[in-house]
C-alpha cells in the first residue's frame, strides 16, 4: 500500500520493485509518471547511459510539478551489462530466453543509478557483479514461460524465481533489484531526510 500522507519525496517510476524498496526503509512518497526518451546515444557508455536516464527522470518529474506542490523527486535506472552490451527489458519470451542464455554460467555487471532533484540534482551509482550458474535449456524455457522476466532488465528478477540461478553476488542486492538503498539513503540525507528518523 502506497502512503497517502504528505510525501517526503516523489518517485518518478512505475516500478513495483522501487516502490517496495522505498517502503522497506520507511520513506513516504507519491508516484509520479514521467515520460523520457530511453534511447541510448550511439557512443554512450553503459555508465553514462544509466546516470543520464536517472537524472532525466528526476529532473523531468521535478519540472512537471506545480511550484506549490514541489518536493524532492527521485529517479532511478538499472541496466545489465555483459561484454559491453546492455541487456534491457526483453520484448518477448524468446528474447528473454536469449538473454538468459548469454548470462548462463557467467558473471555480469548491474549498474543502478539514482538521482534526487530538489532545485539541483545529485546522482549516485551502484555497481554490482552477479554470477549465474549454468542454466539448462529446460530451465530457461520454464522460467521464460512465466511473466517474471518480461519487465526486468536482463530478463531476470533476483528477488524472484531467478534467485536459483545466482551463484554469487558482489555488491548491492537492492541495486540489482532496481534501487540501491545505500546510495538512495545517502542522497536523501544530503537534503535533510534521515530515513531512520522518518515517520
């Protein structure tokens, strides 16, 4: 359930995972729908791409609010990277299966950026390494027959059934989910919001 009291922040995301993570640390928020072009620049690195998208979501959300209703706006973005290739959200189960085949038995990088805008913008980046055990064709088919991989970067949810594929994680579990809580709390602290003291 999303809090209905006066928000500490707005969340410029429709991701249920990000909502769950903010609720986990007790931050009051309201959802803010934003529309930004998520096309990657031709020569844009994965890091620059994810940092830019988080900031654009946050700034676009801030600018959309009437002056009298403004509160800090949080934007975030997460990408899966392997061999320099960005794996976004799969278009269908076939593409999801192809992505998991690429990740099978290998280590990939998850970059998760968060930005808070309150007149000015501040951004943080979380970098994690996730190792998958080898995934059989039958396992990929069974997983991709569920709706779980279809709206996830890299075609998997570490907090879902795909947890059985993860042999090692170096970095931030919440970052792999889509909102790195250490970095989020640090940004909120910069603007005077201590998540341990929110009510």
